[in-house]
């Protein structure tokens, strides 16, 4: 399963180390007032579209661990039991604002998503294992021809973390923000003027199958671009797309050492990687092997999982996060010391995550969550505040 950016963002925001989800939630901030049970979320529709908008606030209620949805007042509703085959979920939609208008709903202490769709309600179903969310890589998904997107957030006693995300797809443009106790506002996720069309035009011009990530409706409406891992899963992007780069990395570090310093606040914690056959072994300062990685395939790189799995521990996870960022940004051959956090040097190899490259290029602040560990080096589109007054989602123009 691919790691979603909201948890990676929480880890990055709270600490430069990797921690468990439970530890993240347990962290306290003595200088911040505890947010009330709900806070306002103002949604502004600047999309320029006439479609009716539907909003959904779904996730896990942190007080109980139960999954469900929140209505416009922020009241929690648990999902009923599902079935096999899946049964229809209750209609959790909230009528959204028309173009040029705003509305305010309440956000409970959730870890979840705020979905928004244009023109049609989304289809959610329930299995015996819980909620079935839209699967953009599946052409038979009931939401495949609906224009929609989502933001991810966690609101707990330590504040609000909210981010824009392109980990699964690039679609309907939006930005997120939070109003601080001093009245100022922080925001991120906004595209440059012309950035929406600019991204799709750039992706169309990228050889090697990248243009096939773009999905349109039968009427020609652009719906989204799949993230490259989903493109491999859907059979539209070659599974070998990163192989040449991986082979070059493997060759270099069979005769030299890759040094990983995963914690910004622990410069003396270092791990040393060397390739032996089909394995890259990492040792600590005492020369003991602490973890090993099989030679990764493209899907493992784009998804930061499988052969680059990153558990919430203090050794393998942090090393894997660093490797994942280095592969996606193609920095592992630029420097033998990782992470290499020089954004101007990212994505410069001919073999790279061109999807991520083109998204970052269109962002006003250069920040994006174009792959799961885009927060390595704080390059992610996240805002956080310990005493949030109001959260914001702005539906931006499709230009």
C-alpha cells in the first residue's frame, strides 16, 4: 500500500525523525492552545466552472479510532457495516459553493480527506473491511469519469496539518491554507497562472509513455494525470521506465559508498550503503549491517513501497525515505551524501520522475506532494499551525 502524504507530512512537521502514527498523535506542544472540538473550514470556489460542487469530509475520528464522515456542522457519523460484494455507503455529500462564492463547514478532530467533485456526486461503497475510496487507476471504478480531487489533513490536540496532494493523481487545481492566532495566513498548493494547462501540455510533450498518464472523459474533458506508479499498474507507462537510472546507481555504489544522514537534527547518525550483487546493504558506524534493500523496480520507486518499504521505525524507514526521494529526484548520482536537498538539482537526469518534475515546476512556491516522501527536505505542499483559527481550501481556475 502506498503511504499517503498526510502521515508523512505529520512526521516531517513534528520532527525530523520518523515516528509511528501513535507517537505523532501523542506529541504535545506546550506553547500552543489546544484546538476546540471543531474548527471552521472555508471553501472558496474560484474555479470558473459552472458545475455544481459536492464536498465530502471523511476519515478517522481520533478520539475513538472509528471511521466515518462529518456533516457540514462537523458532527461525526460512523460508517455502517459493509458487505461482500460492497454495499452503497450513506450519502455523505455536502453541497459546495457555486463559482465565485464561499461556504464554511466545521472540521472535527479527524485524520482524513476532504474530497470535492464537479458536476456529479462521488460513489463510495462499504466492504466488510471498511470504506472503498475512489481508485483513479481503475478504469472500471464508478468515479472514473468524474472530475474530482481531495486534500488530506489531520486535526488533533497539537493543531492542524493540511496538504495538497498529487501522490495518486494531478487533477482539479486547489490550494490549502490556515489562519494563525495572530491573524496571518499560511497557504500552499497554488499553481502559477497557466500552470494547470502548462502541466498537461508539458506532460504531453514528454516522450517515453508519460503522456499516456493523462485521462480524459469521452467528451474530451481532461480529468486527471495518473501518478506514474498508477500508470504502471494500469499498463500505460512502461514498468522499466526507471531501470537505466537504477542500473547506474547500482554500478556506482558497487565500488563506492552511499552515505545517508536521515535526521537533520542528528548529523552524527549516518548509515553507509554498498551494493553487493542484487542487494544494497547499509551498515552503521560500527560496521554492522542494519538493513538491506533489493534492487528496486520502477513501481517501488514511484510508490515508495514494496522493495523500498519504509516502516515507522528509526532505521530502515528513514533510510528508505531518503532513497525514495533520491531515486524520484534523480540525485543519487549527483552526490554520495543523501539526502541532497538542492531543489535546482532535482530531476535533472534524463531518467527521472517527470510527473513530479513537471508538477513542482508549475507551483508558485515550488512545493508539492508529487510522491509519498516529497517531504524529505521539506519540499512538500503542507501547512501546519498549533492553534489554527480557520482552515481554507480554494478551488482554483483550470487555466
